[in-house]
């Protein structure tokens, strides 16, 4: 049986065969092994490299690589230590992986490094830019859980430019807008409060095949408030578990004062890393009501493809389904995660190019414009890709008529922007 390439990388198969693709292995400053694919133009090695990374996704074959390398730039798609599994991901530690990738490129002779933050990579890289711009003693030395991270002990090399591509406000902020507030029991996958159920016809729901749903402002206000409350409840539990672990680990630092029984208890409780199962994390009314944050998106969700109702993503695969307490607080909590553009965008002073896809079911212009407005860089650009979805695939006949949006983005927007600032 012949399978088609996964859709995210579908156009990557069109890469020019003359492009040099080198599997590379390097390490983060704390010694953790990393890898990726370094793409180089056929005839020369430029002094400018573009770096892409996602907290958990595989960006080694990113769709920007063909267009940017054909334009004369090197491109490294690097993978983080939490590739395909972010159940215990601390964003503060992921910054170490970004630093290791940048150091690798600099050691290979690249003089200028441009970050390409796509989707969750946008908030990751913005967090890196914020922390790398601080004196070491002012950086975070622990995650929101209190777990230590070595940001003050390692080099965080600076970068020269930043592309923010179809990026959400941060994984935690993204998830809080999708937490199902109708959950009444965190141990039950299906227990539901009908008053807060976006799939209750009394609240404005219509099946997808009948057309868009219509949720009232009052329902949405109560819904959003309840989403925040659910996040707060999960946060409290994670903080309690994290505090318990820290307490017992602190006791282990002075073993002479502990009896053998106390030592055993402290070891067990201090080493234990507790996990949550988090049900129903993809319930955003915007999936079914296009009048909320309107753009050119179709009804539906990226997480329920093939024309399925978004309920398939919410009750099915989900996001952040299994998380450690410390991973939740650092990565997926909308209230505790520091990898949020509202917190980090004010630190971005390097040339920045933000790209918004106006048929994206997940990212909305209001969010992008808000983050763009917080960026103090005097050199910043905003580009809208019309009739393109989150992966820059065309939407509808209008999108089809405009051709390959990925190619157009590189040729019409990113390459001119790059060449004006960092010619190759």
C-alpha cells in the first residue's frame, strides 16, 4: 500500500534535489542530545541561517525549507527533547534546546540567525528572546512548579531576526480558550454540565451539516469565565502536588536529621512525579460559530479533520491529555505558563515579521494584532495570507485560485524581507 505524505510536509517532497540536506546531531548546553536536518543551497553555504523548532512537533522537514533554501538561505529544522511527547515538558528547559541549536549554527560558521516561530514555535521563540536578552542573574531559575532549570548557568546566544508564522498566543493561552468548561468531574470523560455545554442546542448549537451554530454573548461570557475557573482548579492541584514534592526533596538535603523511616518516605514522595489525565481540551465555540472572531475559516477544527465535527477532537484525541503537574504549569496552563506572547512580546526588539493566515481555524487576527501591537521593535512587518489555513493550504475555490500559498509566502514576503536585511 502506498501512503501519501503527512499533509503538514506535503510540499516538502517538492524540494529541489540539488539542495544539500544534512542530518545533524548536536546537544543542548546541559548535554541533552538533539538532532535535526540542515538544508543548504546547492552551490554555496550562506552566512545566514533560519532556525525552526516546535515544543513537541517535528520541524526537521518544515514547509518553509524548500522556498527559503532556494532563495539562498540555510535552514535548520531542529527537534526539541520533547519530540512527540510533551507530557513532562518545561518551557524553561526547552529554551536550553533553542540555545543549543543556535550555538550549533554559530559553530558551523553562520553569522546571522533568524528564528522562524511557527504555531507553538512562535511563543517558544518569543520566550527565548525575552530570557536571552536578560542578564543571567535575572533569568528564571525554576519553572512555575519550583523545579530548577539552568537558565542562569548557560549561554543563551542572541539572534538577529524573528518570523512569527501562524502562531498562537502561547500553548497555555491557546488551551484555556479550548478547555471544556462543562466538565464537572476531572476523573470522568463524559460527565457534563448542560448549562456550559457548547453541544447543547439550548445554548445555540447546530450540527455542522445544518450550518453554523450561534452562541449568545451571555453564554460566551459565562463559558469563558468557566474555562478560566477550570484552569484555576487544575492549577491548584498541580501546585499542591509540586509543593509536596519540593518539600520532601528539601528534606532529603539534610539526611542526617532523618530517621530511616523518614528518609524512605522523603525519597518516595520527593522522587514521585505525579501526572494528570485531562479530558476534553478542544471545545472552542469559535469552531462552530464563525461570527466569533470572524475570518475566512470554514466551520470546524484542525483537530477534527476530514469534515468531522469538532466534538471528535474534544472527546477523542485532545491536547495535553496526559501531563505531569510541573509540565502542565509550565506548558499548558493558561494562567501559569510564561511562554505567552502577552508576557514576552514586549521584549522583542529585533526585526520581526508576523504572518497571519486568514482562513485558519485555530489562530485569529485579533490575537495576532494584539501580540503585534505589543512588539516594540521599530522594524516590524505584518503579512496576511488570504484564504490560507493553519498549514498554509488553500481554503475553498478562492484559495485554490491563488496558487501555492507557501511558495507565495516565501517569494513575495519572506525572501524580500530577509534579503533587504540580511542579503546572501
